[in-house]
C-alpha cells in the first residue's frame, strides 16, 4: 500500500518550520547596513517579524503588542464592582422577602389554629421581626451585619443567607489566596481560624527571612502543617513570590475602586469573616510581602468597568492578568533583545494572552540563538556582533542580490572557457584537451592512471590520464572603490545600495579573483581608507561636502603600491563641493562649487590619468543634475560615466567590473 497523507488548513496551532539563519541575516541586511548597528537591526526585525524558510509569517512585537492592548481593554471592561454590589443587594432583598413571607405564614398558621394565646405570642414575635427588618440599614454591608444577628423565622431564608455568607467568605479568601477556599472546605469559624494561624506562621517565616536566618527547617515545618493550603509551593521563595503577585493584584483591585467602594467592600469583608485578628495578620503579610517584592505592582490601578458585576476575587483575577500584561508590555515597549525574550514566561503569556502569541514570541526568542549556532552572530559580554563568517555571508548575499538584479545571460558566472597563457597558476585543474599548454599536475595525473590500471608498477600513463593546471586567463587587476559618504547619500536612499556594492565587490574579489586588489575609500568633507572588515559598520558623515579631489588623491596613492591594470570606481550623487586647501591643509566646503574646487579635482584626475589609472564614475539621481563635471572626468581620463539609480547601480557596477576586468588598459 502507498503512503497516506492528511492535510488540514493552518489554524495557528501547528509548529513553525525551522528558522533559516541565512534568511534571517538577509531579512536584516538592509537595516544593518543603514545603521551599522546589528543589535538595532535585530530589534527592528523583532518588531516587524519575519518569514520562516517555508514562507510562514512570524508575527513581530508590534502585532503582539497590539493584541496585548486589545486584551487589556477586554479585561478592563469585563465588569464593575458597583454592579456586583447591586447583585448582593438583590440577593439580600430576596432573602428579606422570603423572611417576610415566612413571618406572614407564621401569623396565618396561628390565626388558623384558633388558639388565642398562640395568636398573641406569635403576633408579638412577628411584630418584633418586622420591626427588626424595617430597621435594618439599606446598604449591603449594614444589612449583612444585621442579618448575622437576626433570628430568622423562615428556615429557607436562613439557609439562603448562610449560603450567601459562605460564598462571601470563599470570595474574600480567594481574593488574597487563590484557590485556598477549596482546600479549607466549609468556610466556618474553624476554617477561618486555620487560615489566620497559617498567615501568622507565614509572617513569622518572613520575619526570620528578613533577619537573615536559615528558614529551611521552618519552611518544612510550615508545609507539614499547612501544605494543603499552598499545593504549588516548592520552596519558601516560590511560595512568597506566588503570594506577593496575588496580594499585589488584590491591592491593585483595591486601588482601582473609588473610596466609597473600598469602604463598603472592606466593611463587608470584615463582617463576614468575623475575625479581626485575621485581618490584622493579612495586613501584616501584605506589608511584609511589599517590602520583600517591591516591584510586584502594588501601586498599579485600572479603570475597571462594564455591564456585568465583578466580585472581589474576579476583580483580583483580572488585576493579576493586567499586572502581568503590563509588565510584558513594559518589556516589549523598551529596548529589547532576543535574549530578553527568552526570559518571558510563555505559560503566563498563554494564560493571559493567547497560544498564538506565545508561539510567535518563542520563535522571536530563538532568532539570535539560531544565528549564533550558525556562526553568524557572537555575544561577548552582552554585546551582539557579526562574526567574520557572518560578514562573509553578508558579502555573499549582497553579491547574490546584485547578480539577481540582471539577467543571467548578461552576467552568468563569467567563467572563461579559454586556458590562459599567463604564468599565474590557478588552484584548479582540468582534463587535458588538444591545444592546452602541457602544464601537468603530476599528482592528479598519476592518480588517474592508478585508478584506471589498478595498483602495481610501473605506472603506465595514457593521454586520458593527463590533468593540467589551469592558468589565470586574466591579468591582475587593482581597483579602489570610492564611496560618497556625504549627507545627501542617505537622504536620497543611495547609502545602503552603495554599501551593498562595496560588500559585493569585496566578496567577489575574495572568492573569484583572490590575487586582485580591492581598496575602499569613503569620502565626504575629507576622504579616508576603509578596511574590508569595516564596511558593514561604515556610516555616512553628519557633515556637508563631497571632496572628490581628496578621494582620488588617496585612491591614487593606494594604487601606486599595486601592480596590474588599475582603475578607480567612483559612486557619488553630487558634484565636487569640497577640496583640501593647499595652503592650510584643511578641507574647504562651498555650494555651489567654487572654481578652485573643480580645478583641484580635475588636477587630480590628470595625475590619475598619467599614472595609468582608469576612472569610471557611477552618478546617481540623474533627474537632479546633468553632472557636467563627471562627464569632463570621462573625457580627460578615458573612463566612462554611468547615469543610474540606487536600485540599479549595484547590478550595473558588478557587470561592468567583471566585463572590464578582461579589457582594462592603462588610461589615456
């Protein structure tokens, strides 16, 4: 039987495919080259998200923050404390109605009995109960307090009230200690006393901890006595952290209420719990925990409102979720790194936000680790940097991007099918063909013969065994790339394409033409040499000025040390506006260009021409100017001028470099 496969629509629950490190590097390349800051580029990638190798979109922090804020709004509008008090008032009104019905029924039974004495006694009792009910306060807290001391006539009303008090005790217990009411069972006086004793013991533990005493044995004894009330605690710190978070949420719930609401709820809680010492121990515990965990969110408050009622424990649940979401929001809004994301409690994100958000955060947190494992990034002392291998990958990616800009028939791999007649040996060999120079690679030739004939001596050679060393078909080329780093380059989006070109040429020379020389010169108000390893972090200058004169001077001096055909590639978006003053040695800037600036620049063009250096200029932003000066450079030097745009310059320059490498002759 053949294999069977089941397919289903993506529903957000499936696992992501493996994240491709090279794809991540490609995704952040432009941002990194624009800023020279790999950490900043990583952060922006985290915020915008990325695609996996199979094209699945990993949501960025911006999307997750939007989901988080929507969830916060949902929580804040779930219910209102006033609505909950209205529900309590309604239940008390029903209980009172049941009691009055019971009183009326008692009167009717006495009247029906025909016993005058019974009627008289009953009438006194029922009149007393009606007066007591009439005198009860109208507010919830006052009515609960009064009914706690009221002698019910109706057993149904009494049971309903006791049930309500039981629910309120559980409610207030779970407000501060989530789930404890289940462990305590019936919230009678004995359960309240046990809770009070547990709080007192816990406060004693906190006092010991604050004094620096060893609490290991004391905690063990505490758990032996009260462990069923704290089933998730593994150690004292774990227990205290859990309780601090819950009590801070309860405090945030209180903070979110109006003074009137707080007073009503506090009085109601004291009334139903019926143990002043318990309230004292809880206040003491709250103070101790706030001192031990000051960052738990004790001062937070929220604008809780909505159509439905919300009990104290429900409001605390909401406040707890809001506390956790706000801490996550604070983290994601600030400066963020993948390592920081790995510290996020994903289970907490699943509970408070969504499974989908947790999955995407997990993928984002793996971003840097994936690139570190691939040898692209390194993290030394908390500082993230590209490795040497990462820089090489960046160059190869830039090279591939530029090759992709043009059709393969225009560039291809540009491999030469002719065996050169020069003297520079290549590192590769090929089977001998008629007409090839007989530059035998003896090792591979003998190896071919042994493989054909088997072991044994003498080794008999056949022409088919001949392996010849390929000679370099090209002369050695020396090139200096002069990059305009003036402020106009990033302003017109020319800076990143120019850097990509520099990295692509560096990678191309290193891989295909290792005997060639490639130098980089950056220039704005002045020019300076740029090392290969500095290209990724190279930044434009925050000053005005395009000092082409100084750039050509520096490039000419760099090429004077090299042999082979020589050329200078200039990438610029403006005419010369600065030069080095012959008298002072300082740069002078002026716009529009001064005649002296153009004269000194042209003088440097003449020097390059006499030195046999070809100058090819790639002029950006044709629509802005006709560049009469760069055309004069071409006329004097014999090089060429290319008018192009920032999205085409890389491909054009790369094609021209490869083609002209075979054709370069001394200038002039």
